[in-house]
């Protein structure tokens, strides 16, 4: 199936297909970290925009993004950066989405589409609403990432064969949503539309809670370190190393995720604690069948995840490959 875009016939999905025409004249990236930097890399590689401009707070970030070739130019002046842009991508911690929207608003053209990549959707919509024309704001979340941050963390093909969830709200113009969807498909992602509140519930269990567990288990292990006399680090191999990798994720980003998806996260923490207590009880009372059934059902779920093509294994090159052997560089489902 194909989509018609600006007179060009575009493939609906699939990674690194050559696009005959740029999808946008000028894309401005607000925030130049892992996610926006990775989008910029692929937009340039695939020729999806004529000009790329970036903005962030620190000169160091701007210089680094230019030196890495992520953008053609960068300025700390957000309103100047978005002038004449037909697409603006907010890629900042979700807690400052409103601040970023307010900063770009005076420079936006009437026809500019604004999208974002925040890991939380309901609260971001609320934060940007006072500053943007909401008909042209398309909330988005690429479910891909790593534990690294900043411009130097940006990598190519981060979004290939991954989901990008768009959560248009009642005011969003369908044509704006379609243009943003076309960009994500060009980056190799599969696009799904979802209600913002539903997105926040789904991600609370599939991404936010697992990150919380990782942060917590690493700290608990560290608290036990005195008692275990260095053995936590010595025998860290196994599963614990993976928890430390996830726990290395950016504290600002994750603080904002939890504070801005409070209701859904508190709900899943409650459910998780109930299930953990059931396991604790089964261990205490030697309920061997109950433990076995619980572990067996978890094993079956893992098989399903692998079948759905969303699991990765570590290989000696320190890159990560899809368990079903399709090449893939990204590591976290976030
Ligand atoms: P990142 O690598 O830490 O980059 C954040 C960028 O935002 C930096 O360029 C930073 O530069 C800039 N920034 C921070 N505060 C700002 C402010 N108040 N105003 C303007 N710019 C500001 O973060 P990221 O991992 O790309 O995450 C960006 C967004 O993507 C977040 O909303 C996150 O929830 C979402 N997301 C992340 C992942 C992931 O795996 N990391 C996956 C999917 C979605 P300066 O410090 O110089 O301003």
C-alpha cells in the first residue's frame, strides 16, 4: 500500500527506502539529545528535510550537535530557531514541554506542525496547550531508546522496526497527524494511534515500572553492599548487570516521567506490590505449584515478546541484535 505525499508516491512503511522528495523544508529540533539527535541523523541520511536547525539551553550542546553534523545550525534562541520551520520536534524532558512550547510560540509560522517525543502524553498535551495552536500539535512517542543521553548518544536507525505511538487529541488536524506519521514511517517505524490516557497506562506497565524496578534494585543492592562486602559488584554478571544498565538512564528524564504519569504509575505499582506479596507468600509456605505456574506463565510471555519481534539479545560486539536475528542497534523499549 502506498501513500501519496506532495505529488510523490511514498511507501507506507519500511526502513531506509529512498524518498524522492524531502518531506519537510525545515525541521527544528528543540532539545538535541538522544532522541532528537537520532531523528536528525536519519532525516539527514534519508534526505527527508532540506534544512535542519537545533536549539537547546547550553552552548556545549549546540556546539556538539553542529560538530556531529546533526543539524546545519543551532542557536539558544528557540523562537529564532523555529522561524520558517514546517516541522518542530520537541525533544526535551517532559516536565519542561510547556516551557519549550512557550519559548518557540512567538517564532512559529501559521502552518508549522509541532510534534513531541515525550514518554508521557496526557500531561504533555496539558502543558503545551496554553501556548500552541492545538490543531497543529501532534503528540508522539517513539518506543525506542537507550540509557544514554545528549547529542553524542544519537545513533542511526534507532527507530527501525520499532513502534511510534501518536496520540492525537480531539483538536488535532488529521492532515497534521498524517504528515508526522509519514515521517515516522520513513524512519522505519510502525505507527500506532492511541488515546493519550491509554498510552500512559500501557507505558506505565511496559516501560515506566520496569525502569522504577531497575532504579530501586540497584539502590537496594548498594544498601546491602556493606553487609555483602563487595560481592554485589563482584558477582554482578547475570541479571543484575542489565538492571544497572537500565538504571544508568538519565535521572532528569525519568524523574519527569514519574511525576507526570503519576496516576497510571501508582496504579501499576499497587498491582505489582500485590503480586510480589503473593510470590513472597508462596515462597514462605513452600507453595511449589503456585511458584512454578507463575514462572511458567512469565516464560510463555517472553516467547510471545520474541515472536512479536520486540526482544533483543546482547552480542559480543556490544551491539544489540534482535533475538530473531534481524539487525538492530536500539536497546531499550521506552
Ligand atoms: P536527552 O538526551 O537528555 O536530551 C534532552 C535535550 O533537551 C538536551 O539537548 C538538553 O540540552 C535539552 N533540554 C533539557 N532541558 C531543556 C529545557 N528546559 N529547555 C530546552 N532544552 C532543554 O533526552 P532524550 O533521551 O533525548 O529525551 C528527550 C525526550 O524523549 C524526553 O521527553 C523523553 O521522555 C523522551 N524519550 C526518551 C527515550 C529514551 O530512551 N531516552 C525514549 C523515548 C522517548 P541542554 O541541556 O543543553 O538544554
